[in-house]
C-alpha cells in the first residue's frame, strides 16, 4: 500500500460512544483517533494523535514484538483476524495489566488498513509493588494472566493447579473480579479442613433437627455464594463419598440441604484448586474420574516462584510493605541476592514468612543479609546437614503408610512445611495425619 487511506469520520465518531478505552491506528502503529476513555486512561493532557501505540502504552522505542512481547497488530497482519493479548501498560494510575482486543478493519480494496484496539483492565493484577493482588512481570506469570483474562468473562469451571503457596486463592479472586459475577459473593472453602461428616452440611446447609446439635436451619456455602463464585481449595482432599455429592451438584445444578427433600437450584460459578496431581489420584482410585472431567474444563497452572525469579525483587518490595507497613523497609543488595538465589519450596507464602521474620530481626530501615534465615545465606552447609530426599514429585505422588510416616518424622530434621512439600501434601493434611499418629 503506497498511501494510508483516511478513516471515515463516522468511524472516528463511533469510538467516542464506547465506554471502554479505544484507539484507532494504522498499519504503521500510528494512533489516528482515541476516545475520551482512552485519553483518561493515559492521563490528563496526553498528546496521542500521531504517536505510535507502543510508545504510549509501553514507552518502548520499538514495536512490542521487537521488545520481547507479543504484538497483537503484527499477529493480526499475519492472521487477518482479531487478536487478544494481555499486556502491562502505563496508565494514569501506574502500571497495570490490561486485556487487549485488536480488530482489523479493511479498506475498499479489501486490504487491512486500520485497527481498532480495545483495552480492559484486568482487576487484581499489577506490575508495581505498591498494590495488593497478583504481582509479577515474568513470562510464566504473564502467560497465566492471559488464561485468566480469557476464562474470566465466561461461566466455565476452572481448575487451578500449582504448588502450595503460589497464590491460588488470589488467582481465583482475580477471575471472579473480572467476571460478570464480580458484584456477587466470592466464597472460599478449604476442603482440607472439612471432615466427611461436616462436608455436606457446610456445603449444602441443613434443616433444624437434621442431626444432633442442629438447633436451627443453616444455609450452606453453595447458597451463600448464590449468583457469585464458589472456590473449593484443596479439592484433592475431598473424601470419595462426598465427591459423589459434588458431582451431582455440577451435573444437575441442584442440591438439597441435609434433612430436607426440597431441591434447590444452584447459581454459582465453580473454581477449584489443588496442589496435588488429580490425574495421578484418579489412577490411584482416590479421586473420581467423572468428577475430574467436570472440574477440569479450563485448567490453569500457576508457576512456582523458582520459575519466575525475576519477580522476586518486585514481590519482596511489596511483601515488606505489607508485613511492616509503617516502617518503609528496604532490602540491601546482598540480602536481595540471597533471596534470589533461594529455591522457595513454599513459594510466595514462604517468601512472605521470611520477610516477616527479617522485619522483626531488623532494627533499622534496611534489611541486611544477617537478618535472613541461615538456609538462605548458606544453603550448601544447611543442605549438607539436613538432606531432604525427594519423597514425591508433581507427577508421582506417594502415599506413605502410618508406620512410614512415623519413622520419617523421627529422622527428618527439616520443618513441617518442607516435609509437607516433599510428600506432596498440604500442611493441614500433614498435621492431620500427625495428630492421628499421636
């Protein structure tokens, strides 16, 4: 194309009627029009017309695909179709993740002449430390966010898979916040803390007199989440008899309170989470195959912290602000180097605990290396003194007998948290098994 055709005035005028931020740009990335919502998103007084979109949104000197990111415009030129990506943009409130939908528009000759780009903020996901919610910039983190952005607007059942401490409840909350159910309740249930006798009553509620101690009617958590999202954490810990009850809820969309014959229709979006490999549990007969296929409609894997080491400085800054908000602590370079060299079997949760302890050990305003636990600063010496054999892996969980567990507890020199990670169990499940042994 020798010359860029001018867009119709009606098209430019149409953008102004749209509530979400929109821009119109040409094949050369130049912004030809921006509606009021987009201008507000960039900040007051921003001069946009004629500038390149990547300069405005990313402050890059080159297009996104030349700066290590996926460029929806370049992709659309190849595919000829609408493209969607999640990018970290500079906005009037700081850096924020936004869901980008770019649609090509063809000229009279049938060739792509312009693009309309729509921006939608992704709630709960940020790229700067001074905020709550999901934080990160690493490629693995961004890939996870793209999946979150795609599934959130639907009512699809989501299964979050990842190691303990990776932030599965935060991701579930982000999906809820970005969904059309965001104004309704988000109800989280820790399945590892529910016994078989309590599970049905907690989930579905009970009628007065349904069992000893049921002195009044109680609504269940499914009913409490009506119109919103029910988040089942540690799904793999649900006893087999109760898995049947959950399966019926998902298949029929109905349930009964304990002690009642009345069918109640459920209006929930289900998000589940587990650190256990459900496929392996199915093979072992510990998880129903039909339930697995029901909850696994849209799986999302959460990256471990060791898979996103570049995010550690950002997370450390944010977590220090949360564990000691009044002190404005900073990290010394050598302390940060120790944090970045550590493997984090407990992931972000472990990083938070380390920083909380460090803030208590630090009397000044800078956390030094000496304020960190020994295993971070001298990992070789600690590992030699306290070997931690890999008793289980993500694809090969191992169920220890009571005798094996008792023997292991006598010889193991690490923490209970580390042992739970080695066994592929949640900490709550490990403590429950220890209690049975005592």
